[in-house]
C-alpha cells in the first residue's frame, strides 16, 4: 500500500505573485517519490510557474495547471506569477 498525503490550499490574494513553500521538504532528509500540484485559477489569468507544467486544462471559467515531479527534493519554492486579461464577454 502506498502512503499518500493530500493538501488543499486556498488564500486571498493581493498583487499578482504567490509563493508556496516546498523547500522545507529538504529537512525530511529524503525526497518524495512523487509530488503532484494542481493550480486552479480564473480562465482569464495567464500563469508563469517556476516548476515545469505538464498539462493545462481549460474549462468554461477555470484554467487548471498540472505539475508532476518525481523524486521531489526541491531546491526552490513554487513561485507563481500571473497576469489578468478582461474576458471578451465583459463590457
């Protein structure tokens, strides 16, 4: 049986940048065999993510960025920067 741990994180935002601290994992002394991240944002946001993005899903009102890292032992925290564009159906 595989051990799993799931974290859901939601925060009010100010500005257009966000850091999710992952480097504390190095204190555990061993990498995670796999780490998966899903970043969900309004569809009109365009993200720049510091980890490689495997796939981006487009939904009606949301955009979901998928990241999967194996032997995850990060030397840098997850950084996200975004820009917002006005939706075409808005005045």
